[in-house]
C-alpha cells in the first residue's frame, strides 16, 4: 500500500506558489497568503486521477479561494479524453469551483487526439511543461523583486544575443558571444549593445 501511494505521488507533481497580500485583523496588519497551486499530471493511472480529485476537493474545502490549475500532458492527457476519463463528473464539479484543467497540445499531437475528443471543461496550452515553468516564473515575479530584475536581465541578454547572431551570420558562435560578453567586464546591457552591435539604430532596443 505504501508503495502504491508513493507511485501516485510521483505521478502527480505539485508546484505551489504563495503570494502574500496585506489584510487587517483586529486593528493590526498581517500578511494573508493567497495560495496558487499548479498540479502536473503525467500518468494514465485512474487511481491517481481519483486521488487527485480527492485532493482538489480537500484543498477547496479548506481554502476555497485557492487558485488551482491542473496541467495534463503525456499519458496524463487520458484524464481529459472523453472516451478514457473516469472522473469527468468530478472534473465538472471542480471546474465549477474555479479549478482549471488544461490539455497539452503537443501531447495531443503525439497521441493523435483531436480537440473534439477532449472534454468541454478543458482549456489548451501548446506545451504542458512550458505552461508550468512560465506560470512559476510569472508568479514568482509578483512577490520576489530580485527575481523580476533577474528575469529582465535575462531577456535583455537574449535580445542582445539574437541581434548579435543576425549581425555575425555564419561567423557567429555561442562561444564567440560568450567571450565578447565576458571580455568587456559585463557593463550595463545598453552599453554592451554599443560595443557589440554595429548598427546604431538598434542600440536602444534592449527588449
């Protein structure tokens, strides 16, 4: 029984984000956590599907305001397929409580599943894992200013890399770009664009 429980746990991954917001209680200000949870379902095991429904019901009973999204990809897509799901009625109930169920279009293509075969309560994303990572990054940026600055810096470097690659053409290599960045001591990206890019018109296009 313990082994089965462990397998079910491994099949359903949970990514939880807690975003604090101020709330006043008895004249004092305190931080109340707004729960945002993303479940990743990657198994076609119907026992795992039933266990997930029970968990979703428990969460919404204790914390009705919790924002929940269930991302189904790979074999987990079966939970949203009309002819294969064994928990459609539960999904309908959970969906009415505001829980989102999304199907991975990449998995659908791999498994030859058309949208007409998916239950009506489901939404769609191009790639399940990208949806999960994107939500994690976006949510983290709402409560972690340091991570927001990191994300902006990353986007600026990626934009510079893209422009530098277009400029260099066949002469471009990731090693060459990396060396150019480190050899100049990593000044602000705007200054780095002046150093690496020949076209003055795009120097200010940092994003």
